[in-house]
C-alpha cells in the first residue's frame, strides 16, 4: 500500500466526514446536501484550512463527469429553439449592461473593494454574474426526475448556451489559442458510429461505467492537448453518444460516481480565497440581485410563447449564480486585475443563492398554483406545439411515466380495458417513440396544476397509475391529486420499503414495490405455467 498517499489523503478524509455531517443536517431540514458541503468549505476556510491534493482532484473530476452526463442528455434540437438561444443572448446582454453599470457606479464613488475596478473589469464581473449554476440545476432536475420535462430541457439548453459563451470567454481572456491540431477534433464526428458500437457491446455492468470514464476523461484530455478547454471535450463526447439507446442507462450508472466527485467541488468552492467580514457583507448584498436576473428570465421566456408555468419552473431552476463566476474571478486575480477577495465575495453570493434557490425549487408548483393569476398576466395567447394543455380525450385510466414499468402496465391495462387507457410522459422523444408503436401516449407533466384542474372539470379519469422515475416525482403528482380532491383510485410505484408508507400517507390508494412485487409476479408466472414445467421435467 502507498502510505504516502494515505498521509496526503488523511486531511481530506476528515473534511469529507465533516461534509457528510453537515450534508446530512441540510437534508434533514429539506435543503439539498450540497448546501451542507458548501457550509463545510466555509467553516474550513474560516479556520485557515486549504483543500488538499485529493480534494482538488475530486473537484476536477466532478465537473468533467457532470458536463459529460449533461452531454448524454442533450438534444441539439433544443439549442436552436428561439426559447433557448434568443433568451440566453438577450438575458446575458441586458445583465451585462445593468449589472456592469451598477458595479462601475460603485467603483466611481469609491465603495470598498469596488474602487480598484475599471469599466472593463466591471463588465467582466457582470458577465460572470449573468450565468446560472450547471451543477445546481442538473442536480435539482435529477432529484425531481425532471431532466426531460419541457422546462428542464429549456433550462439545460440555456445552461449549455451559457457554457459555450464561457468557453469562448476563457479562450479570449487567457490568450489561449487552440492549436492547428484542434481541427482534427472534427474527426470525432465521423467516429461516432464506432463509439456507438462499443457502447452497444459494453453490457450493463462495471464495463459500462468504465467506458463512460474513458469517453469523459479521454475527451477532456484530447481537447486539452489541442489547446481547447477540456471540460468542453467531455461535454462533446457526451453529445456524440446521446442519441444511442443506452445513453440514458450510462448516465444512470455513472450518477453515484459523479455525485461523489462533486462533493469535492462544493467543498473547494467554500475554501477559496480570504474570508473576512467585509467580503461576507458584500457577498450577501449581491444575493438579492439574483431575483432581478430571474424576473428578467421569466419575462423573456413568456415573450417567446412559453406558458407561464413552464417559464416559472425553468426560471426557478436558474435562480442562482454560477460557479463560472469563480473561474472569471480567478482569471482576474491571476492577471492582477482585481483583489483576491473577490473570489470569496462571489463564492459567498453563489453559496447563499443556492440556499435561497433550493427551497424555491422544492415548492415551485405551489408557487405557481398559489399566485397563478399573477403569473398568467405575463402569458401570451400564442402557444408552442409542445407547451399546450393536455387533453386526455375522455380516457378513464391514466398511466404517468412511460418507462419500462409504465409501458408494461399500459400494455396490460390496454389489453384488458381497450382504448380507454392513456399513457402520459413529459419526455416528448419517448412519447414519439410510443406513438410510432401505436400506443396512445400523450406529452404532459404530472405535476402541472393546470392539467389537474382540467381533469377535475372533465371528471373522466377514474384510475391514476404513477410509474414516475423517482419518489419526489410521485409525491408531486400526489400533491396535485390531493389539491383537486381526486375521487378515483390512485396506484403508485416504490423502490424501497420506506417509500411505501410515505406514498400512502401522501394519498396513494395502493403502492406497488417494484422489487418485492417483481419476485411475487415471477412466482405467480411460474405457477400459471406449472403444467408446462411439469411436462419439461
């Protein structure tokens, strides 16, 4: 055993243990664990402890794997939508002008820490503050199972556009010009069938995870060698295999590994720069301005024909500052443009914005329902084709979530009850695949308050079957059913015993434990075919 490595890592183990305790406490009060991780970094920073070699490597790997998994779930068609690229360009431009003018105004009056900033640096800081956190948004959407919802895809598309702008800025500000070898990176596109071939042959176990690591880290290294930001390479490699049927399975397989490495990233944020009362106050004063960013984002989205609910949910996900602000500040510090204290100022604003955004994202549907009349004032009459209210056409059985479990339930219920069964999923691409196979599947969101109000008026649905991707998605749907006092039968799926009681307490009439009931179903299947079994033996 390499005892020297153990000695280096020992301090990091202590920090990670503290991160676990604070992350556990954050989760206990219904905040994302990452808030506890950030708090750990600030506590260690206050006591003058800096991150070690192991922790920094975890942070770097976490960001690389995050961008790779974002690429796996990215559809390039989303980026060319005006609701993505136009909103992003307009939003960044307006924020740069308004925030830049405010920062430069504080510099002109000699405000503490601002006095050293000129117009150019003021605009650069405003540019950094215009972004939202890819790490936070992806984590939030994954936990709620909303990565493939319309508002999730819009939010991710905007983040990707911001990341592309970030890469361009980094290349320009650091003076790092890609080498001529960078042109060879375009050869990765015709190699895509080869990547798909290996993905198909990797199976479903550890080899699939290892292949994901090879693509993510190998892509990052190739881009670095060509003088291009390595994280962009990880993103591109994810995009190249995103159309393969197993890309979603790979993303799920790598989820735990990615989350582990991201712990290091959140710890390292809080441990950067010099902490003092002055930077704490300035960092906290920057937090309210995140709501101006959000208001502007919501207004722009509704101008581009998105429903008020879709715009609000996407906006709430983006209601935060970005870790990219730290990268911009680090460039400014390394070039002598600004004081190193700006690193901590932005880290504080970033961290507190996470703390503010986390509970808002947990009650996003409540915020829409409670203040619906206000949000609807901004909604235009025109509708996008994939953002209209769902019509179940008189169906009596609705199955939400058309993954493997939902599809199996749909086929069985349709065999028994005919065309009165309808499947509903918020992944439009999955919906299209089912429709091509002749299934009656519609695009819709089970947590959509507008949809459930329509259901309450129609009184046609008698049975709701929830086969959604995770517990939170099922709970959100149950909350909407409770709100409209749904009188029918509600069945839900669970993966763990503790989820069964929670779902029943939240209003489910019956709960199906996938793993337990699968074994019982297998046994029943064998008994039904017992005569065949006896003939064979």
